């Protein structure tokens, strides 16, 4: 099929290359000419495993191309995927839908033949119905330009895999024709046995926001338990293992640490609550405010633990932060717990060095006050404290004895509870964990 992807940010770029991989002819569309030029030249605009290879393959095959021209996109496509961002509004918890409406307003006036417009962006419930009316109003072809909703469930670091082999496909449609078209689009994925859930527009919108809210709640729950464990001497990892055997709960994402971040979970739970308030049912989601509060408190608790390890004073102490991105296998620093902690440390007078395998370029731009160090060895040299805040594999492979020889003081705070604490302690380190007792240092 001939498919356009409107918006070539994280979601759009991944979706475009994967649709080309699936055998479709794909045209990526964006107003950012520099981004389009980079993609057309085979340069991925962000770090995502597998993306550069699929981008190169799509371009070489001739099935993938890019443009800034909405009229060209309208002429080209049978199916138009809306993949623009829906960030949090400045000064509000609500979602900012300006870019989404602008994309529809740019595309719809050029739709002169029947087609399907498919939203993939995460939006407040009710948005799809409003956009369907706008498309029908602005498109010369009228109601023959149908609208459907097909939420994405991508995990950064696994986005290519999640697109080509998703755990489910959800489509919100208003008629059989739209569903038939989407089944054709996703035929290679459906051939793998992927569950297909067809529903109305409102339910399809709610699936994404409900899923993110449940995940955020699960993460904040175990972090709240970590706080209780710290107060009682209990072990949050053993607690998670025990309750995770209950099939009603499950063990995944019950890992205590510095909390969640990124461009999705924080803004999505806030926007969901804001939309519920607009609908007059805000009290139903008041618990999401507490989920958000617990998550943010983990960052403050991490700073408190760092201060305690350093004898109650951060000013003038050299702290090395291992990890800048909000999660490993990404260069995304949006709402990064690591960088929030780093800024809090800096505000208390600490000398903060930040290392990350992929996220330093973005960090330098967004956090000019932080010292970004490319070399992991240089970042650790002379440190009074190491803070492990993003669980990159590179950090788990560090030799504690070798690192101990370069630091000023062998103090480690593992904000992800992901390192082998016993191994570090055996090498002479004083280790602090969140929600669990730390092993005693050797000797």
C-alpha cells in the first residue's frame, strides 16, 4: 500500500521505516526540513537500536522517501498515519494538541480522493471524534476521508521490535472499511498471530492512557514499598520477588529505584487526570496525583541518600552520575530522573560530572550547567561518590576494583538496584541501595 507518516520524530520515524520493511511504499512527512534532509540521507535523528539499518534498507529499496510537502503526501497516500507529538501544555497538566491539529489542517484540504487518516499519537479521550469531524469538514472528498485510531505501545530501546512484532494491535474504527484497510496495512504483523482488538474511537484512545497509567502506578507502588523498607530494614527486591509470584500481580516492572521518566509516562498520567477533570470525573483518577508525587519523591530521596553518604554535606564534593538518559538503549533525556537528580545536586553545591553512552549531546544542550564527560574513566577519576542512575549494560560490566583505584572515595549509590552490590562491597566499596540493606564492605 501507499502510506504516509505525518511527523518523523521518535514515533513517526520508527513507524515509517517499519512500514517500509513490511513491504509498503512509505512517504515520511515533516515541516522540519533539516530532519527530512537527514532522514533522506540515511541519518537517524536519534539513537534507537535497529533504526539506522532499517532506514538504510528502506531508502535503498526505493520503498521509503521523505518530504516537507503536505500536498505531495495527500496525493501519494492511501493511508495517512498521524505521528506528531502531544507534549504537556506549558503551565498545565493537559496535553498540547496544537501540532496534531496543525497536521490535520495541513493535510486535509489536499485530500481529493477517498483515504484513511489514522491517528497513532497519544491523546485525551474524545480527540479522535473531534479530528474526524475536522477532516470531513476540511477535505474536498468529505466523509470519504475516514479517520481511525491506532495507538502505539513502543518502548524506547525496543521500538523497532515493538512495531514489527507487537504484543497486540488496537484499532478504533467507525466502520468495516477502515478495519479492512488497517488489516491490509498490518497483514505481515497479523500473520505472526498478533492479537487484534477492534473497538470504537474512544476506547482505543483510552487503551494507551490506561496502560501507561497502570504501568506508572505499578512502578510508584514498588517505590513506595522501598520507602517503607528503608524505614524498617526490609528488602524491597525480596518483597517484589515474593508478591510477583502472584499471577494477579506479576513480577515485571516491580523494580524499585529512582523512578520513571521520559516523554510518555509523566506527561500521559497528568494529561489523563486533566482530561478526567474536564469530563467531570476527576476524582476517579485522583490517585494518579499520588503516583506522580511518589515518583518525584524518589528523586529527592536519592539526593538525601547521596548527602547522607557524604556525611551530610554536598557542597564542594565531586559526584559522578552514571547515566543521563531516562532509560538505557536510548538518547532520550526528556524528564530524565538522572538529570533531575544531577541538577538538584548541583544546586546544593556539588561538583557534578555526568557520563552516558548515548545521551551526552542532548544533555549538553539542555543542561549547560552540568559537566559532561565522554570518557567513563575520566568521569570516575577523583570522585567522592558514584551515583548509578541509568541501568546501561556498560555500567554493570565495570570492574569495581579498577574503579576504586581511580576515585577519591569508594562510595556508591545504586539508584537502580541493578549492580552486583556484593561484588562492589567485596572490592571495598560502601554501597547504598534504595529499599534494601546494603552488603558490608570488605574488611
